[in-house]
């Protein structure tokens, strides 16, 4: 059973259909990519999944249960965690306190919040900066703090919105390694990302949106060779000569 599924999700803003009949599945232990041009409906789809935007029609299922009418905070307690394209850290707090705050809100965690925070910071490689203010970090490190904070909620599925934005090559590689480790532990991950090589390297399945509709869905190899995807987004078949 898919850990997360959308069925015919549609969102209309006035006369504009931002998302139309989007079907999406995220499996436990897999990384699913959601890609497409700017304005394709990726963030709107994320907002529907997390409860920030009600759909005009369609359903959102978590572990087979219909959560379409559930509030955002109840979905979070059910196991949906998310990071945002814009960094949302508490800049005046320490790195540890940013993660500890999330751990304290996690009712399913019985261990002390500080212990949870320290364990997660060690996992993402930030134990040595735990006592620094969050606003003193590089963008790459700040992204990892956001990831640790999301993990403090012990999610069943993790949604990442442009997590590689602002990262250098080394930071991107480290981030990719962590996501692969998390998926290896059984976490379902849905990622919106414009770094196409990263998506192709990380993801088991990819869904491509264009003008709010699913243009293609399949493995990285299938998506890269899809003529409609090449024409609308990729620009060139990565396997073509030249």
C-alpha cells in the first residue's frame, strides 16, 4: 500500500485551474520526484497534501485513510512533515533549539526533546554547530537543520520543497546521501526540485506536471526519454547524441 496518494486532485482559483486531476503515489522506502516548469502546480499540490490548500475536488490518502478534510496540524500528527522552499528557521535560536522545539511538539516521542534533537543533528552532520544561532549558518547547513526539524516529528512521509536550492555541490551530495539513508530506513519521501540531475539520481519514481496536469509518470529513465517531457521541460533527451 502506498504511504501517500492523491486521487484526481484539482484546485481552481477563480477561473484558473491551477491543478487538474493529479494522481500521485509515494511508496514507503522510496523517493518520489515531482518536477515541472515554474507554475506547473507543484507547490499547490504540496499545499493540498499538507492541508494548507483545500482541493476543489479529489482525495488525499495517508496509509489508505482519507485525510482530505483533515486540518494541517492533524495531518502533521498523522505523519506528514514538510520543508519549504524559503527557509523557515528561528534565526535567533540555536540550531539545537530549532530542532528541540519540533521534538517537544511531537506527542509520539517519549524521549527527552534535547536527546532527540542531538541525535538528529548528529545524523545530519550538524552536531558541531548545535549551539550556534541558526541565522549564522550557511544555506546548506540551514537546509539540514530544517530537515532535522522535520524528522523530529517522526514522519511517515516527508515532503521537501526545493531542498537543494542554494546548496553547493558538496552540500548537495551530502543532502542526497542523507535522503537515501532515510529512504533506506523505510521513510517515504516526496521531493520538488529543479536540480534535474539530482532528481534523476535520487528518485525511484518521478511525476512531471505541466500547466497543472500530469504530463508523465514513471522511472527516471522513462521520464527522461518521454518526448512530451523533453519538449515541455527537459529541453533535450539526455541520452541523445550531442
